[in-house]
C-alpha cells in the first residue's frame, strides 16, 4: 500500500500544473508601497510571452511604444518580493534609457546587457532571485555597488570579461538576468519610442511629487529622474514619423507584378501609398511667422509621401481659405481670422472628411476638444508645451517646434 501511495503521489506531482502569473492582475497589488513605480507601471502595456525565459522590455513594432513582456511560468514560481523586484528591474531599464540612448555606439551588445543589470541590481540587493547578477558577488566579487552602467561596462572590458570577445555577442546570453533581445539599434523609431517613454516617466514623477510619495526611490535617484525627464527631441523626425504612420496602402491587381506566393498563376499587387493629412493652423498671434516658416519647410519635404490640407481656424474654420499644399510651393502665412480659439471647430471639420491624420499648430490655449476620428498630434512652442491649457488624450503627442 505504501508503494501504491508513493506511485500515486509521484503521478500527482507530475500532473501538477506549472504555476502561472497574470501581471496585469497583480501589478497594482505588488506596487502598493511604491507610488512612483505604480504610476509608471500603469502607463506601460504588459504582455505575457513564453518566448522569453524571464521578462524584458522592448519597443512594440505595432504601437511604436515600449512594453513589458513576461513569462507567466517564471513569475508563477517567484515570491511576491521577487516579483516586485523583477518588475522594478524592468522599469529601471526604461528609466535609465539602457535600451535606447545610452547603448554604446548605438547598438545592443551582451557586455552592455550585463553592465546594465549590475547597475540596476545595485538598487535591488537581496530582493531579486538568485539567478540575477550582483556587483560584489560571484564573478563580480569585490566590485562596488551603485556605479553607472557605463562604469560597469568599462570594468568588464578592462578585466577581460568582454562578452563579445568571448563569443557571447548575440544579446541573449545566460549571463544576462532578463531578456534584452528587443533592444534595437539606434533608429528614428527607437528615438521616438524613447521620447514617448521619457514623457511617461515625467508624468509618473509629477504624480509622485504631488503626493510626496516615492516609495523605495532614494533621494539621489529622485533627483536624477527629475533632471533627466526634460524632453529633447527633433520635432522634424516626429513629424516625418507621424506622416509615415498615417500612410494607408492602396492595393490593386497588376499583371506587371509577379505574385510572390503564386507566380504566374495569380496577378501580383501594385501598392501606392499617399497619406492624406489635415493641418489645422491656429490664427491667434501666438503662432508666429517663424514657427510657420519652419513647419512649412518640412511640409515641402514630405509632400512626396503625403497630401496636406491646410485648415485656418479660430472659433470656426475659414472654409473658403482651406487649401491643398503642393510640393515646391512657398507659402507665406496669412492671418485670415482674428477671433478666439476653439479646437472643436477644426476637429469636427476633419472628422467629417476622409483624413488619415490631423496635425494642429497652436498655442494650446483653449479647452480640450472632442475626440478625433484619426490620429491627432499637437505642435506648439516649447513655452506652450510646458504650460498647456489642457491635457491631450494619452495617445496624442504634444511636440515643441524649435523656431530658430
């Protein structure tokens, strides 16, 4: 009988399901004592993935924003303390810009991956699972805690622990605690995603500062975050990215194109792409001629991939003054209205027509408008971007144009 019980117990253990974990369900609970990390976590999408062994952050190719991936089976085996530490570890990668602007030579490397883990885990000693890397332990015995990722990167190279030289340059070595494979080379998309994240971190920091509740964030770290969230971005790259993202494919059959899947059986597809973008221009005096001049110069460069319809407005749209921008034209800004400002007017005008995107040049000094049916972006000066009258929807960008 004893043997039967042992066999039954073994079978039961073998059939016992692997514990899983729903990050979206438990993240708020884990971060109850961490107001800053909680505010940041709420603004970042989290998706489970069994394609990675632990967890990782990356730019989602569809949304163009950073997201967190996690393996539910890995998290299911951890204690709550370890789960919280892993979550903070991933958020620290985003806070410190490890997967974007600070990558040496603008590209991913395994040595950099290890260096960033050592830097972050200095702040999470005795919290993370034992598989994590810690300065002062194991292979890194005698190394100090609290140094920057760049310091550890140089230390690794100086002591012959360069992972690339040791044939571990694919970014997925077991030396790295979490998954860094989503860290891409420097690109326009990566830069924009990084700036979106900086804005997200800024909002989380402002939320924590209002209640003066930062949780385990040290005073030194708090100051670093505050100093680093100032947005610096090339507005021209953002404009180009917005226009490209608004392009819709217009496909038609063509016998001149070979069908890749069924060659010489079915005709191929000919694709033409041209975005139809609405550009609403606030007629108030705060939208300067120099700002318009800089913006118009960029429209001319983008006219090959988009059609721009310029819409003057104040409290109403001057429909008789609406015109289509043509490549090569040099337009001088002409004020055709002199009233106040109402963003509902251009939004409703655009919503009633077939536009792929909507750009609003303005001082932001009017109430929040109705929702836009197409993607909307606000462009203004640095001053008005900092002191805007309303907070746009979470999926809408506010970009400052450098008038120089």
